[in-house]
């Protein structure tokens, strides 16, 4: 009697100790694979690009989230960001204020498939590196002759989400050489610069400590391939620069503004750290 | 007044008799709780969807009372047993008196 009791106790304690290691591939968030709508395969883990010295593997933020959050992204019906995409679709063919619309030049958003994967990129005519938001505004002002949208407001974030949406599954491939090199170097410098009263650089959390907990939050590598992301925290789509701003603010620093040259450079650098992952936006994160 | 309210539902178009199917619904709605204040400090009036009903061939499947703590764009997923061909109807009731309706056919065969 006492022997079987002792055995039972052993089995129970063994289970507790072994618990985390015994997760199956299906249960371990980092081991699941992301297929959206059962058809779009997303690369969530890849070899780090050559320029990245301190990491050997790059991982999408999706691999760090809980299974419930991950699942929301596997079906567009469950992904709340789809509402923003639909709003942008309507906007795409609606009047920009002077009779022109996106659809005046581009027949359908799908025509722009793949575009998101190479942004930010150097624009010859502008003579600077442009984010997709800057490109959208260039279209709106220069080509359509309408009034520019705010960089970090709903219309722009939705349109940026639509651009990601039609490019999902394409490999991120931003150019870091040639005319973009200078901006890329600047972005890299910002990435490794400690800001704020807490004296934290991007790298302190997202390179040195990814996969660790920062209080209750599971630190990711800070990849931007899933942006704009629908955050459960604020129940809306968030832009890359909005997220940068939040991060810098959390170091207790004065932040750069969304759309500022500093954030454009940082976005180029951070995007290049994700070269090889799939465009995944609009993603769902916590 | 609620703006841009669009109901969306996903229902399988066919099922076998007695099969339990999964139904997903989502309605875009700001679900203003009535607890928030605007920049000038005035209370933003409550404006939510307060009831959601799904019925199959007129028989209630689920009837939900919704409260202000429910977040924006309420999403419901539930299961229902489908005994025969028919229509699954969905109705959302807004605080402002608006009623939003959607329905889908399910064929048993």
C-alpha cells in the first residue's frame, strides 16, 4: 500500500518536472508553423542574413506569442486586422479629395503584391530612403495631387496593412548597399545606441535578451515583418514607427517622431535584420 | 451613432444531418463603454451592441446579453447541431435602436 502510494507520488512529481520539456510540437509556440487560411505559408524562422553578426537564427515575433494569439493570425476571419485591411480596400478606390484615387493608377491592391517586401528602399527621384508610408504619401501628393495623409493615423496604417496583406508570404528583402548604405549605417547606430534614463538600446532587449521575460512580457527579436500589427493591448493596428516610439518611450527617453529621418533609418536597419522572413503583416500580437 | 457597422459570419454551406458545425461571427463596432472621457473632459456616451441572437429555422441557438466591458468588434464563435437544411440567422441589437441582420443557408445532404 505504502509502496504504491510512494510510486504514485513519484510519477506525479516527475510529471511536474518534465512538464515544460514534454510539450509536443503542436503545443510549443516556438515549434508551430504558420500557414494563413490554410494556403499562405509563412517563414517564421530563418538563417540570419550575413550582415547580422550577433544572431545565427532570426525568428518572427509570431513564434514568441501564446498559442491563442498565434491561432488568431492563422485565419483572416479571426484576425481583427482584417477590418483595417477591408477599410483600406474601400479607401483604395474612393476619392482622395480631387476626383483621383489609388485605383486611378493601380487597378487593384493585388497589383502591388510583393512591393512591401522591399521597403524601406532608396527612391531615386526623392534622393532618400522611403518607407511604404512615404511612398503612399508620394503617390497621394505628387501623382494624384491630393492632400497628404498623417503618417501615423488610421487611414495610413490601414493602407500600409493592405500593402502588407497583398504581399504576405513574400520574403523580406530590403537593400542595404548602394545608395541605401548610408541610411542603413545610421539605423544600425541608432539600434545600438542606449537611450533614456534606463540607458537601453534596442539590442539590449531584442538581441541580448530575446526569449527572456521582461517582467510579464516575453521578449521577441523585435522583427518588423509582421507590421502593421493588431495589438490585443490597444485593440487596433499599430505602425512600425508607433511601436518604435513606444519602445523608446519605455526607456524613459524623449522619442523621435513617427516619420522622422531617425525612425526611417531605424526601420531600414531593423527590416534588414529580418531579410529572409516572410512578410506577415498585418499580424496579431499582444 | 455607430458608424461603419458591418456584420460578418462564417458558416459552412453544407453539413450532414445531425452534424455539429462551428460558426464564427464578427461585427465591426466601436463598443463605446460610456466610461471614457473625450479631450475636453466630457463623458463619451455609451454606444454598444447589447444583444446578439442566432437562430436556426426560427429556433434560438444562442442569445447573448452584452455588457459595456466587451471590447471593440465583438467576435463570437460557437457550435450548433444541424438537424436539417435551413437558414441560420444572426441579429445584433444596437443601443441606438439599430438592428443588424445577416443570414446563411446550410444544406444538409
